[in-house]
């Protein structure tokens, strides 16, 4: 069961925030981006990943490890890749623009054309023995930008767009990839 809740923020803003479970951070990020439970489900993302594999002209040869470690996700824990993210968002009529990290966050226009920002950040745990990546969503809700990281106990409200930019510059410097989710194709 996915832990999720509506969080009543200061000023009465009601925000949907799904919490982290296993490696389903992409699932949580998408539901946090669209602000709803089961906007995307594990079964839907698995189906997208399977279709991407079937449609791949350079598809690898099957082996017993392929049952769990699939090209676009892990069948048990999740851990979906960028291809699943893009395909899922395109199904909802959204366009994904990969931000050129050389330009810094100041080149990102935080206006109504932007539904939100999904970032893929490097993660190091257990004294740097475990390295992976984590999907995080930033979204503007009723004029306030929030970090809806599923690892957080509650959404984090940025004080202004300058703080959003500073956050993005910091994670870009640390190796994050920034994906802009645009409204309407």
C-alpha cells in the first residue's frame, strides 16, 4: 500500500503528497505532479515499460535474470527509467523538455506553460556504498512552488522563485538531471 495523504499547508492549500515505498519514486513523483492518488498505478507503469521493451528494435536476448531486471524497470521494486517517465507524461498530453544543465536554473521560466519540474538526483547511502538515483517533483500550487519529494514527511514550500532557482542550481551542480513538464503539447 502506498502511503499518501492530503496535507493542509499554511494558508489552507490542500496538497496531495505520496510517500516513498521501495524504488517507486517515479510512480510517486508522477502522482505528486498530477496531485492525485492512482493517476498512475504500478500496473500502468509496468505496462508502459513492457511496451517500450517490446517496441525496442535493439531488444536484448532473454535470460533468467530478465524476469526481474528488465530494460526499463525492476519488476519487483520499481526503479523506472526516463523512457517510462516520458511515455507516461505523453499519454497525459504533456511534453517533456530536458533542461540543458550548462545554462543553469536561471534559464528556466517558471510560468503557466510549465506544469512542473521532475528531477533525477544522485543518491548515496550507507557510507557511499550504495549509489542510485531518485525522482523528485517540484510543482507550483496556488502560486507557491513546492518540493514534493516522496522521501520527505511533508511537502516543502519554497519561499519564492529565487529559492526554487537556487535549489535547482545546487542539485544540477551535484549531478541532477532536470526535466521540465510542459502543459499541453
